[in-house]
């Protein structure tokens, strides 16, 4: 929120914030990340367990990665690119020029162009900006030539093509003029004495002359040459060699009238079609990339058959090779199952990138090295998780660019573990044959729930226990007939919730409990709450099991309980705990004497609480906590003296918090911590787990796109130790696991003394909105200890009694006893020291101002341990 200045210079020292025991989580630490949705997280020591729909865990690379020809793992130290890299060109000194659609490289702002030096650092000098995508880059004689869809380079008009200084990045005045359009490919040809720059794309006029989709300039003069292929469609690829220029694209005419499909060779001076070189494709074809090596022309794109210069057609899916002299189709056949967008032939291997998953029925997602003669896939397998748009080989180094975020890594199918001390996956491996939806850390096992039927190739119907170190299966095995979506563990008792209706042949309505004695296959216990709809969250504490979900009744329909309930841990009998929510609960956690619920509700009984509520664990009454979200929450954790929530909200009161926020544990006031988030899936933050003084981990379908550390789908944050904080109930697992009778954690060192405001005055009490000295007022108060004080300005209006409540006066209640109804107009907070403090109050908080009339100003203190003191009020009057 934009804050109006409330502190005068003379009072600044008195109002300096006291050191707070509650620290914001800050930026995430650097970790490897999964390649798909994370649906469950759990903590055990310094290990985070992840479950979901992913198939591997890999370094977060951003839109480019540097590798070697002998290793498919990313080179350490290469900077993360925030966006897509579409073009790369070696700088001749071990570094690279990059182009694409990106906003930063290694955390340094860069607009679609960058230079990364040999040591992996971003060149601070070379920083031209392009106002739209850069699709191609070539370097020649101290200059870098760039093409794309831009119209300005460094705020100077350059339509689709420009020449830049290779050292400074400054655009030159070379007259490379295209009226409008997009340049997709550039190539250098000609001779050393008379070099030529060729361009292909989608345009019509160059330097005032007609040039349909292909043109050439003489260097260094920049004058357009006579070369004019007149291509009837878009040119995506150019290559030079053997006294020809090869053009690939989406077209069916060349030289204005001669039929030719997608791939042609033309004279390098005139652009006249070489009619003897005719690599025909069968059916539709798009050629996106070309490379010439020796006597072979390699082509990649979207096509399935070719018959280069002879009548027998042959299958060539995504890539083909033709002899340079006669365009005869060679035996080279990688046989990919998707388009090839880029390739680079280098010696005995051809490196291909695009949007495919297999090469000759061998898994090679989006990038592969294949034999240059046969097309058989080689061992190199970097596994970028997204389309590859650039692949360039320079010596032993390979630069990949594209629309991916991770590359390399290790296979971990639906289940994995990350050592938070190193950020890398552990040896734990327990692959499942379908998604994992729930995790809980027990004393000697990790409990796994989901839709799977096999774990490590062995039958386990939707619930399994595995070794925390290796992932080896435990003997536990039960037949559950539907998805397990929630887990909680207490000693040797395991509670499971989900959408199932039976365990074996025994009915169990969406919740069940098992005796999981070590070495045994498990025993179904009598525990049977019998919910009528799925149970998606479980938490333990205070001698109860708390259930969250979309159910509306328990006990076979005889006990109304919507979304949230507490049941006996042995029988499953519902207790009197009834929050009277009006919609479902997606996550529930127990902390101290409270239950925290996140979900789709907007009220707790008659008390408004949108998506997030803190309830008394015994009575279900809502506490003063009110995060004022504008939409629902889906996950919640408690740690470091605050509630952390993820979901579908975008604001907390007047503060912007997109999908993730931290809130004061007592009041619900939003904390300063604010990360920019981007949703990659319908569930951006599906699971959260925290442990005081150690870790906060988050899983879902999100991207954290900014900051020194970017990450996706999984994030881990350090939580510094909090002095005198209440220990969180349970182990901190995603399902709220912990002892059923554990109740409150150790509290012998907790600060139990609430702060008090012993004096609160306003001088003057009547004032106009505005800054001192002519407007506004000065607030003076005395605090018994340092505290965060919440100030609320409440409008006093006439109301009518409705039982013990005061409600708005209406015709229907006009005969009821009158009362004074207070409605909040504005709210702001200040961290103040113990003793006397003074602060200026302008009558505004952010952009909101107090209206004219009589009001009550209420101040409520909360100390660092979360103790809330009694509110103190005074009357003020705002004049015109």
C-alpha cells in the first residue's frame, strides 16, 4: 500500500521501529525443481518431500542453458534468463550474444538482447534494448546483426533488422531498412572482400525496393543488392554453402511464379532458382531450420514425407537430409514425433531441438544428439522441459535456448525429495504409476497417498509407506478404492482422507485410520467419521482429528458439518466443534490453541472471513484474525509467528498479494513480504509446510519470475528462529501430521504478557484531513512494551439491538433498542517502541481518507510473541 507520511522529522527518532522477532521469509533459496505440478509437500528434518504430476527434478535454468558435448547436465554458473531465448551467437572469446523475448539475464535487466561473457557474467557495457522479439543473430567483422519483430533498438527506429557494435551494443546508422514485417533468419555470405548479409522473413520492401520475404545487403556499405528470390511465403531459415543460398520456410512459389515447396536453393548473386536441386516434400511442409555440413544439407521442420529428386517417397518425420549436388534424399532419418525448430551439424553428430518427445522411439524430450549419417540417437539427453528455439555448437560447448525453465536433472516420477541444505535431490526414489496427492512424515516412514496403483513397480493401491532415505517400500498394503488426498500420522496410527468409499470390502466414507505397526501390512481401525463428500485435509491436535474438505455431513448424513469438523481420534465420532462455514475447506492446520482453515468459504457463522480463518481449537469461534482476502485460499502453513497462505486471491485489504501472502498470526494484517507470482496451472499454490525457525516450503503450479533467485512449482524459504515463539503443533508436514494428544507445543519459555496502551490522546480532536501543522492531528500514546499497533478509524452510526449484537437500523427493527454501530473506514499499523510515542495522523491511510463527521479511533497492540493487548479508543471529529 502507498503510505502517506505520518511521521514528522522531529518525531522520526521516537517512532523508529523496534526490532521485531518476526522476520519475513524473504527470497527463496536456490533449489532444483520438478518439471510438473507439485500437489503435496512434507518436511522431515532438512529434507523436503514432494509429490505430484512431475517426472523429473532438475536445476532451474530459465530460457537458456550451457552444456558440453560430453555431458547433458547444465554448466554451473550460467545465468538464468527470465524469458525465452530464440537466438544465440558465439562472441569469439568464449561468451555468447543472446536474443529472444526476455526481461532479465542473471537478475540484470535486459530487454530481449544480452551478452554473457565467458565467465557467465552479464556484460554491463553491451546493453541494447529491443522493443519486441529478437529471432536471429549473426556476428561479423566487429558487428552483431540482429533480426526479429522489433521496430526500435535502444529507442532508435530500426524495423526488424539492425547492426550493433559488438563491443558497446550501440546501433549503427547502416541503412538496413525494412518497411514492416519480421526477420526470422540471417546469414553471412559473399567473399571476404565483398561480404553479404542475407535476410529471410515476412516482409515486402527493403530500402525502398520490392523484396518479397528475402533480401541481401552488401557489407559494410549496407546497400541492398540485386539478390531477389521473390519468395511467395515466409522464409524461416537460411544457409549458405557450395555457391548457393538455401531457403527454408512456408511457401509454394519462388522467383515470383515457379512452384517450389518449403525448401529451395538459389543463386547467391541473383536469387535465381537452382532448378536441378529440388528436394520435394509430400503433402504440406514447413521448414524451420537448415544447416550445411560437407556435402549434406540438413533440414528440420514440420513434415512427414520426402522424395528428394526421385519418385519413391520415404518417411521423414521432422527432419531430413539431402545431398547438396542433386538433392537426393539421404539415409539420415532421426524419425522424431514432433517438429524440429533448430538444428546444428557438428562433426559426427547433429544436434536437434524443437517440440518432440522421442527420437526413433527413444525418449529425448525437445533436444537430442543424433548420428550425422544414420540419425540414430546418441546418449546426450539434456531434457529441457519446453520447446527449444536455439541450439548452437561452439567447440565443446552447446548453447540451448527456448521456452523452458529446467534442463538436465534426475528422473523422479511423481515423488521425490530435496535436501534443503544443498538444494539438490537426495537418493530417495519411489516412482509411482500415477499422481501423488498427499504426503506425511512419520517417525520412520514417509506416507504417500494418491491415485497410483504401483510404487517402485509393486502394487500399492493409493496408499503406501516408504523409507525416508532410499524410498524402499514398507510392507504396509491396503486396498483403497479411490484417491487418497490427505494424510496425518500419530505414532503408529495413520489417518487417510480422500474420495474413497471402501477399504477392501469394508465401507469407509472418505476417511479411514490404520494401525501401521512396523513390518506389518496394516490393520484397518474402527475410526469411521463417514463423510458424504471428499476429505482433502487432515490435522491432529488437542485429542482430536480435524477434517477439511467438501463434505456437508458426517456420521452417514446424521451430523451436519460443512467443510470443517473435529472428530474423536479413535471412533471418528464428531465433536461439538462446528465452525458453520458456508463452503469447502481445502487445507487445515493446528497451531497452539487454534485451527487455521483455508478454503472457498467467505464466512465463519455470521462473521465475514474470506478464504482464510483462525478458529479457537475447542469452540470453533473465529479469532480476531482477518486477512481480508478478496478470494479463496487453497493452502496454509504457520511458521515464524505468521500465517502463510496460498490460493486464488490477489489482494489483502488494500495491499496487492497475488496468490501468496504472509499475515500476522493474531490480527491477520498482511506482512510486508510480497513476491511476484505467475500461475502456471489452475492451482498455483497447492501445498505449504513450515517449521518455526527452520523452513517454509511451497508446492504448486507457480513461477516466481523476479529476484536474484527464480523458481517454479517448488520453493523453499528460510525461517529464522523466533525468540519465545509458540512451537507449531505436529511435525510440519503438509497434512499437519503430529501426535493426536500433542495439543500445544512446548510453551515454558513463551512470553504470556500482553502489551497495554496506558494513554491515548489526539491533539486536536477536531481537524481537517491533511498534513500538519494546519490540518491533521497528532496522536500520543504510551506502551508497556514494544508492539505493533493497529489503528482503526470507525464511523459511529445509529443501530438497533439484535440480541447481544448491534446491527444496522432498518424499518424491520425500528422498535428494537437503539445502539451505536461502528463501521471501519480505514486501518493502518505502526511498529512502536515501549514507552511514550507521538505520530502525525493526516486522516488518510494510503489513498483512503476519513469522511467528514464523528468517528472513533481504536488502537490495538500486539507484541512480537503474538500477545494481543486490550484496545483503547478515543473520539475524533473530521471537519470540512
